[in-house]
C-alpha cells in the first residue's frame, strides 16, 4: 500500500491514532474483513510508524475523537489521508458502497472539499 506521499507527511501521534481509527472503520464498513485489508492495515502501521503502544491507544480512540484530530490536520496531510482511505477501501479488490459512503462522510466531517491548495 506504500503511498507515495507518506514520506512527505510527518504525522503527530494523535493524527496517527486518528488515521488508524478511520482506516479501521473503512475496513469494517462492508461487514467483512478480507486478507488484503488485514495486510493493508499492517502496511499502514508500518508506513506511518505506529508502535504497539500507539496502536493500543488508537483502539481506545472513538470515531468522534479521531474526526476532531483529522479536522485539525493541515490540508496536505488531509490529502495523504484521502489516499490512505482510498487504498484501504480497495485493498480487498472491491470498493463497497458503504466504504465509499463512509469516506465521503469523513471528508465532509474533516473539511476536505472546503479548502483549496
């Protein structure tokens, strides 16, 4: 899943937890966890440098808390988030309607589409 823009984006710990939460929500959106999605989650953890402690903290982070953190990110970081969520959604080789709806709603909630570069 290695996203080309990840090298440019240095996420804070609170942002990493929020990204993990929303990526997990995308994986769970269609009600089925596929092996490709599990691998994509593992790769995401590596790509954004999440250790086990941070992963455990993320598991205790609510979606609402995650959305606040994501809303406060800079626009360039939000663009990287968009790529991460897209990659997560298609990691099972199928873009499910519920995944797409979740991503669109997430973008609305964090202000993607309201900003310009």
